[in-house]
């Protein structure tokens, strides 16, 4: 899913470039593509960091955590 969004983002960036400049140089094209790719990569990292590596707590761990906090107080 994140790969498809990244692909759409980079493609959209190049389409926007071509709508603004009809004949961009190869250097400008590469700059836009690499910048969009870097931003998409950062976005993918953030999404995967939040979704995949999020700290998971179950109801038992939460209740146990509260009980130990009460005992500590």
C-alpha cells in the first residue's frame, strides 16, 4: 500500500513538473524525482513506524501497569 502511494506521489510530482515546464532539463527532472522520492520514503518510514512498530498493549498489561503504579504510590 505504501509503495503504491509513493509511486503515485513521485508520478504526480513529475506530472506537475511537466505541466509547469513543457521541456524540463534532465537535471531538473532528476531533482524533482529524487526530492519526491525522498519525501515519499520519509512518509513511508513514518507510516510503517506508527503502524508496524507501534507499542502494543493488551488489557491485561494495562491493568497490571495500573496496579503496580498504585502499589508504588
